[in-house]
């Protein structure tokens, strides 16, 4: 059956790219892939290797250059700079997310009826118009292999009819509000804390009114905690040169072995993560306190979302003891879910 309407909420973070989508009035579907678009310079060699077995990557072309996008690309390094939205890697990630959605859907869609994307709080004003323009250019998306015969082409050019750019934590705020049986009192101040891979953002609202002075951001996300662990490991194992991706894997697995170093037990470094997370949470609290003193407002609800929620939950509960504190389900998807809900309401 032909798709009548395709709505997409897209959160391209520095750590992961998250998409939540639906067709017509259907249920929510989602995709999460690392925010890594690795450039392939030797296409012949890559195709020979990829044809040898199944792969979860897709080859995307942007401006004549080729990138692989998919779950297993996490082994390559992430791009951490402020002008990220104007890079070909960013466009490759959007195309990759669309490819994953079409593969799940079992159908190719040439138009996204409503597309909602986000930016970190600190860069929203600076890059909002630029990101809207980037999204308006459209994307060349590979057609999943099983759909090529029916579609008749190997790629599809996808454009959006309506585009909206929002601060990333507003997505989580929207997701939280949509879960409430009764909305909070209009006078309550609600803050969403969104620790991402590169930045720590927070966004405040009272009712449906944004409170700019209680919103903010700084570089201090998950990557900072991983760097702390990397430094601690090097102190104990001088021969170890552990990048932050390896640290992330080690913290998840508990133990990894490195050639020339041996086995490293990462459980002993969880205290390093906790200490770093508390310093960052305390920094946010101090900035809020200064704002409260000047604006004489309070915080009634604190919502934790984002891909870094698992690293910061304990620290946030400790630093903000006494505040109504909520961690959203599958917090890594919270912004994208909220964007999708906004997209569903767009004409």
C-alpha cells in the first residue's frame, strides 16, 4: 500500500544519529546509528570486502565523495566541531538514517511530509537558518537492495515538504509533556538536561514560555568523561594509548584486552566517570543558581534525557536532591521522539 504521509523526527548528535518516524497515522518506529560517516577512498577495495559477507553499513555518496554509515562504523572516529552541520559527513548521516527507515518500512518515499531536526542550545541561534537550508537541499539516498527492482532505481532523491529546526532539549520536553496524564501547573518551571556526546545542554520553560536565562550549555558531555578515563588508564598503563571509543566500549563490556598491554579492568574507572559527571552536574547547578538569584525563580521539575543520561543520572540525582527528577524512557531517543510528535502535528 502506498504511503500517504511520512513524518520524521531527526536528532543528529555528535555521539549518535537518532530518527523516529511514522507513516500515515501509524506507530512510532526508530533507528539509532553512530554519528560516524567514514569516507571510503578505494571503492573497489571496499566493495570487494563488503561483498564477502553481510554488512550493516550503507555506502552513501555526497558531493562526489563516498561514506559508509551504519551500526558498525562506531570503530571509526567521530567528528567533534561546531560547524558540523555544513559537513558532507552530516549529510551522509541524514541519508543513512533515511535509508535505514526505508529498509524497515519496505517502501521508498520521495517526500518527507514533515521533518523536524534539532541543534544544541548553544548553537541554535547561530546555525538554525543554516541547518534549515541544508535540510531543504534534499538528499540522495541509496535504495535498499530488496526494493530496487520494485522502485527501478538504485538511489532516490528525497526532499522535505515542511522543515522545522528546534533546540534539541525541546524534543525531550515535548516527549515528557506527551506522557503526562495531567499537565504541570502553568507556573511550574521545567528544565530538561540533555548531556550529549560533546556538549551538556539544558533548556527551561514555564508553561509554554521559554526561559532563556535558565537555559544554557557548555562543552562537557560524555566525551569529556571518556577522556578522563583515557588519561587515568595511561597513568596506570604508560604503554596504553586508549582512544575514547575504546574507553566507551571498555566501560560497557567491563574488561578489554589490548595488544602489548594486556587485560584492562574498566570497573575500577567507573569512579572516574562518577567523579567527572558530578563536577559537570555541579557546574550546571552553579550556573542555575546564579540565574535564580538574578531572576528569583525556582526549578520544579528536572527531566534527564539524551545519550549521556546513563553516565549522569546518579550525579544529577545527588546534585539536584529535592527536585522532582525524572529520567525519560530510552533517553537517547527522547529528543527525536519529541521532534516526531511535533512533525505529526505539522500541516
